[in-house]
């Protein structure tokens, strides 16, 4: 997670709104959007499993 990213916070807020409204499919959509936020490609490698740190 990246709590400093305003876009992610926006998605997280929308996700929470959807969940509280009982719209879980929409909540999942926003969760996916947040996880795939392009700005995080640098910070979150697509295949962390393949790296031996
Ligand atoms: Zn983000």
C-alpha cells in the first residue's frame, strides 16, 4: 500500500463508500484500480516472487 498517493487514497475512499453501500463488486473494482495504479510500478515489482532479495 501507498498511503501517500492521493490517487490511491481516492480509490480507497471510493472503495470504502461502495462497500458501506453494499456494492461489493464496485468495491472490488476500486481495489483493483488502486493496486494497479501505474505510478507504483517502480515501487511494486510485478513479479516480486522472482527476485531473491
Ligand atoms: Zn497510487
